[in-house]
C-alpha cells in the first residue's frame, strides 16, 4: 500500500489493504477486548517491549493520550515519543533511528521521501496513516482587544505583510465597535520545518482567494516579525509579546490560555468559534469517499467548508509506518499501539485539543493497521 497526496490541501490517498495479518515470529501475544466504542477492536499485545517514535509537535498531546492507553491495555509495553518536529521525525524514521514517525503531511515523493522510506522498510512501502485530527488556532495578544474576528483574506494579508498595523481598515471592517490601536502587528512564525506551518499556509492559499500569494510548505514563506522554534516556542512568544499574532495548534493555545480569533468561512457571514463541536462539524463535513482499494480525503473541504459553524483550519497528522518491518517483533508492537490509539486512545481527546477519528474512517484505518507485517 502506498499513501500519497499530490498537493497539500487537495487530495490524500491512502491504500486500504484488506488482507488479514497473521502473527508470526513474535513474542508471546496477549489479547485484550476493548470496552470503548462500538467497534470493539481486539488488541494483540506482544512483540518488542519498547518502541521509539518522534516528529510532529501538533500531535504531542494526542500521543500522550495514546501512550497512556497503550500502557494500560498492554502492561509492560511502552512507546517513547519525542516531539521534535515533522521534518526531524521523518528524517529519524528514514534513517532507522525510530520505529514510526509523526508527520503533519504525507511523505513527499518529490523530496525523495517515499523512495527513502521504501529502502528503510526493507524494500517495502511506508504508509501514511491519518490518526490525529486537530485544529490550528490563530492566536493573538492585544491588550484591550476583547475579541477578534478574521477571515482568510484578511489573515493572509496579515501573515504576508500586506497588513502591518492593528488599526487596519480591513481588520476594523470585520470588528465593528472594537477599539483597534495604531500599533504594529508582531507576526510570530515558526523558524523550523513545520507541518503546522504547511497546513496553515495551505489554508491561506486555498481559502483567501489569491490574497496569500505564496507557495505553501513546511518553511514559513510569509513576512514575519519574530521567529521562534517549535509549537511551544510560538505559543510562549504570543503569551509574552503584546501586539503579537501567530498560528498555533489548539492544544498549545489552551495550555497558554491564549486569545483565539473567530473565523468567518465560506459557509456564511457568522464568525466561527474554535471548539470541539465546530471542529467536529468540519470533520463530519469532509469529503471522504472510497474508490477501490483507496481512501480519498479532500482536505480543501476543511478550508472552504459548506456547513455553517464548521471551523476551517483543521489538519490531519499522520503516523508513518512500514507496511512490512524488517523486524517482526517491531511490527507486532506497532500494530498493537496503533490499534489501541484508534480505540481506547480516542477517549477524551477534546481535553487534549484534538478530535476523535470519525467512524467513517476508523474502520478503514483498522483494516490497514491489521495488514502491517
């Protein structure tokens, strides 16, 4: 199976193999029956006792929940996750330093990642599994500004440098009655290679109807004021910098108790507040369709939603795994971890700033996970 997407924000293709997987050549397995959710997946705990993973900071909070659930369902087994950014996570996976990687976008064939992953996986494909759904918040710190409403067009002009002051007529038009100061906007951006940056810039590119004028990618291509490293750094910088604005994963915005802009979308004039409910509407409204052995998800349906009340800046994050591991014990443990993450690990994800995997995708993902060998 291969998983590719031609361009971020357009189409994600995940091959869903239906072949059953038989455990072989592994440590003793223990089977636990899930008591959560209607699917009641069966988890076979076994294989390598300790797994290593690294990558996306956007999924750090969700991984914390997944790891806790894994340790509970499979006593004596563990996974250690280092949130060092998607770029580093992919590099460490490709070099064989880790057993799986967290990535904010699928492996990129143009950068040679798909080929390198096949070499790393012993001449078998690597698979991109969309396991974590999380919103990106536009956060700000402007003393005296009780609330902030933006649309994609105005946000694009802020982050590409076309709007540089808080009292801009464009911002004022969206925030009638607000006292906007004649103060420079401090644009905080990620200096590191970031999948969150890539997803946010893809939103600006698709939803702003040409106002962004930049290419999306893991490197910030707008006009920033203050460069910081990592999601923790971005959230902390907004917290201590009056007049600042940034893009942050919701989980980090919640940790720092940051003010979050409401977003006007293509679905109507009423601004949408970021919440578990509004993100759930976006996920439920996503275009998900099957075609043969492939699952196709059109992520542009997030950025330009048709349903009123759907929050538009939502990203997938993925677990990058080998379809066939050189070490069977690693394969068994990875299968167990992902099965737990997809079942028990989905409980209370909103408390961590994430939304559960929708049922329409969950069963298809489990088929793919079962095919790992």
